[in-house]
C-alpha cells in the first residue's frame, strides 16, 4: 500500500535526521580525544569496576521497557527483528541516540547537579523528568495529544530507572548506555513507524472528499 510505503520512507528520513544531529557530539568527542572519550566519558576504562548489581539492574530495566513497549504499541513487535533498509537505519540511530541521550540526561545533567550539591534523589527526579519531557514531542508528532501524557509517563519512568542504574554503577555511563542502546535496537523502527503512521492517518482529507494523494 502506498500509505504504508510512505510511512516507512518518512520514518527513515526522521531517523536519519535525528541520527545526523546526534552524531555531532560523538564526532566532536572522538575528534578531540577518542581514547579519553571512550574510556572516561563512555566508561570503558571503568567497566571492570561496575558492580554486578548495576549490570543486572541495567538488564532488568532494558527487558522491562522492551516488553512493556511491545505490549503497549503493537506496531513494535513486527519490526523488532525484521531486517530491512529501514531496520539498518534504525540500528545506527539506536546506537547513536542511545549513547548521546545517556551522555546528556545521565552524564552531563546528573553530574552537574551533583557538582552543585544536589542530593542523589533530586538528581534522579530531575533526570527522569527532563528525559520524559524531552520525549513528549513524539506524542504530539503523532497528531494525538492524548498520547503525550502516556509518552511522558513511560519515558519519565525509564529515565528514572536509568538514573538509578547510573548511581548504582558509581556514575559509570557504560551500563546505562548499553541498556538504552539495547532498548532502541528492539523497539525501533517499529515505535517511530507507529508514530509516523498515526500522524499520517490523522491528516484531514482534501477538499471535495478525496483522499490525500499518498493514501492507497
């Protein structure tokens, strides 16, 4: 169907756009000092010191969110392990966005709050809320404001859980980055495709009662 093909094409462009923007800080980090960036910022140099509890917690968070999203959004499951050009784009996007979002919402934000003397609890709350609000745009993008609150709630809970894992890992980013990337690898491109499809389905028909040009 032309509508389905159009939605997949738009989803690909959206993921490419997001990935291109988020690549900037990664490229900068690698260009500045790749060894330091991977070892200290991402946490590869401290991987062996991360407790088993932190790793188990990270895995649990990833599994819970993947299962919850797959149940809540039926369009996720068919795309999870279906290889296609769109899935290839989603894989790259999953890695880039997962790492960058953790650098920002856990590493940068929580460390800044810690340096300012904020309590661990406040760091978790602020990180969670910031993460949730940042993802509200996808509910709005779907063209249904009723999706905004569920989107914010779900991503706020995820952000809070990842923030706790970050503290359990003694502020080593690697476990939360891996968990976030793993989540994205499974739920994308299905989640984004569902958002795009919902947005297109909600568009008004043309004057005269005819369907939009791209509808089957």
